[in-house]
C-alpha cells in the first residue's frame, strides 16, 4: 500500500501540465516486462480535448466503483454527445453542407469486439447505437438510413440534432457558398476516450459529427476501427482526432497500437504515427491530426501535428488536462 499526499505534475515527455491530485491511498499492481516489474496504474481514463474532463468524470464514476471499461467509455462520451453547446460531437454538432447533422461513432472492448455507425442522423447517442451493433448483430458497422432504422428498432428516440446555434453558423457559412469543410472547429473535434478498468481490461469509444460543412455522406476516421480507434488488450489502446482523411490513410490508431507492441511508449508511438502522417502529405496546411494512447500499464501519451491538442486524464491520484507535444506551431 502506498499513500500519496502531494500534488502530482504530469508530464507527457516534455509537455507538462499541473494536474490536481487528491490525497488517496492506492494499491499497486506490478506487471513484468523484460525481467523488470512495472507498476500498473488502474483504473484510469483519458480522452481528447477539454470536453474530455466532463466525459472522464462520468467514466470515472463507473471505473472507481469497479465497473467495466466498456460501460465507462460509453457513459463518458455520451456526456459530450448530449451537450448541445459542443459543436463537433452529437447534439449541436455542425451540419454538413446540406444542413444535415450526420454522426460517426465506434466502440471497441478488450476482446476485440467492436461496433460502429456512420452518417447516422437524428439520434442523440450514436455511441450507444454502435454498442448495440456490436452486441446485438453479427456486424461491425451500419451506415446512413440502415443505421437509423436499426436505432429506431432498438428504441432510440428520433430528435432534431441541429440546434439554433449550429443552424445559424451553417446559414452564415452558406452565404459564401465556398466548399471548404472545417476540421478542428473551436479547438476540438472528435472525442476519443480510452479506459483501463480495475480488472486490467481496456476499451475505447470515439464519436463525432465530423468535419463541419462536409459533403453529405462523407465519413471520417472516427467510426473506422483501426483508424479513429483501436484496442488490443495485450498492448494498449489508441484514438485519433483531427483530419479524418489523413488518419485513415495511415490506419492511424492501429499503427499506434502496433508501435506500442514493438516497445514504444504511448508518447513515442503517437509521435511516430504523426511523423507518418507528415511524411505522406506534402501540404500540411490546416492538417491537424492528434493521437492519444494508453498502454496496458496505464501509461498515457499524445502527440499532434500542430500545437493546441490536449487531453484529459483521470485516475485515482490525477485529474486534469495535459498539453500534448507537437510537430509545429500554427
Ligand atoms: N476526426 C473526425 C473527422 O475527420 O471526421
């Protein structure tokens, strides 16, 4: 048993942020790696951007009571999906160029079970529909009208996701009628959330309304297993945020997990994945991509192309935001 009574400064290999720490007592588990024993930090939850703080809190309620990482990741991102003031996820998300809010989401558990929905309209919590796809069908992904029909059959309510605020923004955008989809609006887009539970099981969830003013039918990385999210319980978990097309091109989250399998830390793996994005794109203008990873020891790290990506972390002793390191300033 070990008691910590001081403030903990979290570092993401160089990038630092002060995290509030409570006076808690924790039991440490050790895992063997290369003949040395490493402390396992669990439970723990991490998620992209500032909206991750509230999402993590909902996940933490479940994790700290001994609940599963799968329940925790769903409950966490549902908070963000249901927040009408968040313009990049779920209700209140900015619409496509036709004024339609279309949502993408996926979920994955420690046994590689996964479910996803893409281009789903009129349903507030796509992550819960994705979980139903995973648990109640032999499929991994449903899209468009089929996904909506499935959701309604499962008892999800039909609602208008286009809030007055998002509608006004879209109408203003339409005045210029210039096709220029926007990523990373208000310094965030997707929420990707990764959790390690008391039993040492990893799960993840990823959900977004995607690029604002995109072509109707455009699907980004967020609902694609291996791009927006990937879990391997033997290794770790990863999720992505930013320009989905660039993430898909390098199978981003799967790559981050494979790099961790080959011995990299979460931070190193995210940095290498970002380097691959950079190598594959001659023009980095507005090409923000960020990766966030959590390994089986409960170690987290992130890295992005441009400055500004941050992530929220909550564990028994730590709670707060961490600024990720980055390749370049805007
Ligand atoms: N990363 C979110 C998207 O590209 O849709």
